């Protein structure tokens, strides 16, 4: 499963986003080391704070299925287009930090191009217990 294939799955997942408040839809596709892919979309709430991002939806699905080790994630999102870079929020980065090592890969669609970052690049100096 390469970055382009993961991005295609994230774009599919984005179609299910529940976004009556922001109109900003996000899709994610998370590749576990087992080879399975878990997708997610953002799900908003009238009281706002229960809103869950696409990335954390994907992680919740994977973790609850017993996965603990991850290879890569693709994230797509925006107000309308699905080829603009949508970086993960700080809360999602902290959740990734719980389960992902520095070489975990993040893929973003930048027009026709695939941009790839390591988790170390995305979240340097992270908090550990
Ligand atoms: N959102 C995500 O799904 N992932 C992110 O990393 C950033 C933000 C969602 C949350 C909310 O539904 C909408 O985008 C606007 O913040």
C-alpha cells in the first residue's frame, strides 16, 4: 500500500464526514503494521467539543480492533477541494504520539503530488511519560 493508494482511501472516507457546523470535511486512512487499513472522517456535534477529527476516528477504530502498531496515515481535507494539504491538529498529533514512532509516515495530497513527512518532522520535542 503506497501513499497514493492511501490517499485514495482517505478521499473515499472524507465523503462520509458529518460536518453540519463547519462545512470542513476531512478523511483519513491509517495503515497498521498488520497490513489492515482503517479509515475515518470527522464527526461534529451541536455542542462542538465532542467533535472528533478524522484521524482520531481512524485511530479509535484501529485501536479498538486490537491494533497497536502503525506504518502510515493519509489525510485529506478542506472546505471543498480534496487536493489541498490538511495538516493534523495538535490533539491528533498527541494521539499519534501515543502509538507511532518517529518514522511513522504522513501523506498529503498537494494537487497531483503526494507530500510525505515523518512523524518526527510533524511533531518534534514531543511529550513522553
Ligand atoms: N478536523 C479534522 O478532522 N482533522 C484535523 O486534523 C483538523 C480538523 C475537523 C474537525 C472539525 O470537524 C473541522 O475539521 C473543522 O475544524
